[in-house]
C-alpha cells in the first residue's frame, strides 16, 4: 500500500502543507506504535504537517535512541528519501532529502539522549519527557521547558543567547518560577540555579551571560565528575575520536556547476536551494568561480569592476603569456588556500554544501572569459594542484537552444564550448551531465537527484 494513502486514512485532516508532511506524520505515528518515549523541543507549531524553516529536535532517552534512529531511516526511505548527511558528537544528526508524490522534500532531524553540554547534562531528561503533552499526534515539550532549553543551550555553547531566546526563557520563569527553580537546582546545584533564577528575573537585558556561562559550566563539572567520572571520560574520548574522524571525512561537500552562458546555472541553483536548505537547516554557501579568499586582480589593482551579469564575457583582451601565467598562478593559489582555509573548515564543522558557479575547469573550456591565453597542457598541469569538487554538474543541451536564450556569443563559440564541456564531463568520474533543454523544474530535479545520490552514497 502507498504510505501516503495509508496516512490519509489514519490522519484524515492532512491538508498538504508541505512535501515534508507524509514523512513527518508517519515518523511520529511509528514512534507511537513502537512505544518510543520522546518529546520535540520547539519546532514548528504546524507539526506534523509542516516543519517550517527550522529543524526537528527530538529528545529520546538512551534506551530508545537506537530504535528511534532505525525508524527515522526507514520512514525516510518509505517516502523516497535518503540520508545525505549524518554525524554524531553529542547527538545523532541526520539530513534527509528525497522526492515523493508531492515533490522534493528535505528534513533536518536531531535525535539526542540528553540535554547536555559536552556530555554534561544541564536539564533532566525524565522531567522534560514527563512535562510533554500531545498535540496532533506529536509529543511536544512544554513551552516553558522548550524556552529554558534553548536559552541554556545558547549560553553554554555560544556564551550568549539570542535576544528572543532570553525573552522567552524569562517569560517561562515568570509563569512557572517554582518548577523551574526546582528543576535547575536538581541539575546544577543551589548556587548555579540561584544565578540562573536571578538572570531570568531581570526585566531588562542587564545579565552578564558570559559570567553565567562560566558558573554553569563549572557547576556541571563539579556535579558530574564525582558521580560519573569514568563515563564522562569515555564519552569525551569518543567525541574526540568522532571529531578527528570528521577531519578526514567531512560531512559537507563541494559542488561545481559548469555551463556556458545561457545554460541556466543561476536559475538551476536557485531551484535546488530551498530543498537543500530544508535538509541542512541552513543555506548552502555560494561562491562565483573560486573560493574568493583572495581579492580579484582587478580589485587588487583598483580597477573598476562592473556589477551584475556580464553582457559580453569576451570583451576583455586576453593577457600575454607572462600575464596569463601570473593571472592563472594567482587564482590557482586562491583555489588552494581558499579551499583549505575557508571551504574545508566549514565542511568539517557542519554539513555545509558549497555551490560554485563555474570553477577552475572553465579555464580550459572557455579560457578567453578568464583572459587566459596559454597552451592547454599548462592549464591542465596547474589543475592537478586544485582541490577537486565532490560533484561537478555539467549543464548543456543543443547549442542552438542555449544561443537562443543568451545570444551574447556567436553560435560557433557556443557550439565549441558545449562540445568541450561534453568531452570534459565524459572524461571525469565526478561529473554528471544535466540536460537543460527541458523545463527548469525538470533540470532542477535531475540536478537534485545527482546531488542526493552522490551525498547518500557516502553512507550506503
């Protein structure tokens, strides 16, 4: 039976808020059927029909988390989804992306066994689960617990909460001062709990959050080490090992999008952005041509540069041999240092997707655009030092279609570039050909299929 048809009979009030809805509804239905204890901390008020622009933070006790992970994976598979990213530090993070009968969907799911800072619990799991209540078939933490959790998490990890988080936590304390004081006292001890209660009682934003962060971290260490010192040490070592593993296998990826003018690179990337943003819970990073750690040569020499799309990409005269070598060497250094000092650290830290509109390969597909006039062997030699993208999307179709869309270049030049791009794609195992002769919706779907397939293959 079609999973969505089955869900319609179980939840007759499904109204089609978003393509994520069938996945979300079945996920919580399976949790209830399997007897999983859980609660959602925050999230969209429209759950389970819409995830909104945020992620899904699900608190699950340690004895249920393995089963919850299995259910999440199976449910995503039932709705055409696959895991395009996962990693574990103190939580189990999954980025699901797929296509069902309603279109492409993405969901960022965090499963965690405790509200903890570096394996040091700052709120009691059983209390949060006990205070949770069901709404539309989803067990959600109370508004007061969710507000307190988000504020404390931001203070412990970032030393300062977002303004609305602090205000919501203060409002929560005003509603339930006795319960929150008792909860904090049990988790932090009397002194640190009193510091938090004073901070949440201040009407104006006059709290020294950095000092409160230090007090809380110290209290957590003092209370946890005597009771669970060995378990804490083991958890710390495991987390260090996982972080080291992410250095060699970063959760993020780089994607280069190649194509002649008129192939629809910008439009296609805009079509992919919403789905990838939902899956990652943040926007993919975008760069034109290169990492741009170094300024362009024109800017370096204080020459005027135009803004917006280029009407004539071959207007500038190519540099001579010496100038071409210097120009290409400078940009080669930007690719190397920009990757290792800008792109790679971001991919290690979180599942970031870097989208490059063009890449180094343009220098031997369309060297005149970059004002390069050098023999191809020299360009190919320098390309050996360039960090390779994880995926290269080559956009192309019949030259006459591309020329009709954007007739800045002569038909012969468009034909030559399409031929060069096709040859490059056929000879590169990281490259995938995307036919852009169809509608932008179809082209975006083919591109998303290529991206999700390549990213999911890392966890097969």
